[in-house]
């Protein structure tokens, strides 16, 4: 299991959890999507992993 994956040139970060069923990972992914994340599900060694990413919408410049 890797902490990140590159999918179509974009970096997705693993949420750090392993899910025993596809239904469980789909629930987690649904929650992430409702919070504005892009998601990918990967099955590895009989477990399911959720990878997420969120594009930066605005950069706030700090003085100094």
C-alpha cells in the first residue's frame, strides 16, 4: 500500500484506512465527495483503499 497514487497525471492521497468491503469504502468515498474531494477506489490484497484529492481553488498570499 502506498500513501499516494498518480491517476491520469493527478496525485491522490490515501486516507490511511483499509476497508473490508466495497460497500464500506463506497460510503467513505461518498462522504469525501460531498466535502468536495475527487476520489479513487483501489482494491489491493483483498482490501479496499480510498484515495482522495482536492484542487486548490484560491491561493491566499500572506504579507511578509
